[in-house]
């Protein structure tokens, strides 16, 4: 729990760098989650801030690491927004894995999660996070839209449509979900046409 010249504890340095495995070890060793850096931020606040910044810069794999570090620092349970944000980052990281020219040039698994993960593994994690959000608050539309996004990219279009329908029931004017619903309906129609032609 000692601090460096810039006021960082080892936990803060690991959170700022997006190393969830190190954060996990430090927490097990009793790192102080309430310690503040010279700027007055806790490691959790740094991790959330860095995750949001990486996401905005389309460095989705790094965003996953930062959001994971933030989630690990919430012993009483992380807020739904962290799981929601990580779900979104995982879906977009999976798209980058599928389209190598779009990667954020992170050669290992997102956020220091170990060996490189496949698109399917990333999407499975995204779906699990979305389901966790829904379990935490079933009336929050973003959980359902995150679930729909993961299912959509997985190619599970009928299930994605159901999730988008629930998101729109809760927030009928959400333009992103309306657009995603249109896309998934087109995919369902394409599948139906292909199955009819077979």
C-alpha cells in the first residue's frame, strides 16, 4: 500500500495499466482499494476512466482489461454499468478479432486475460456480462441491448431480435437499438430466403 512519487499504489499502477491479473493478486494480498493517488482518484476510478478512454479510442481489448480491473475492485459487487461497458467492449473486440485489419494491435488476449481468445470466447463473455446486467436490473434497457448485440454478432438473430424487442419495450425511442433491430430483421429475412432456396 506504499505510494510512489506520483501517489500511485501498486494497485493503482496495475489498474491504470489495465492488468487485471495483477489487480486480482494485489487484492488477494490485501491492497487498499480506498487509497487515492496524488490526483485524488482511487484505483477503481482510474480503471473506469482508462476503460472509457480506451473504448472511445476504439482500443476495445485494452478497455476490457481496464473494466475487468475495475470490476475486481468491487468486493460488494460491481455496478451494472461496468459489466455493461465490458460487454460492449468484448463485442467490439470480437469484431476486431474477426477483422484483423481492424485490431487495436494488442497481440495477447484482451486486457491481459491470458492466451489470445477466439471471437466465440469473447462473445460468450460479452453475453455472460449482459446476462449479469439483466439479472441485476431487468428493467434497464441497456442490459437487453447489450445482450442483443452479443447475440447479433454470434449470428443468433432470432434471440437477438427478442432482446432488442425487450430493450425497445423499455426505451422505445433508442435510435441505436432501432437500427440494430432493423439490421437483425434483415438478417432473419436473408436466412429465411436462403432456407427457402435450399
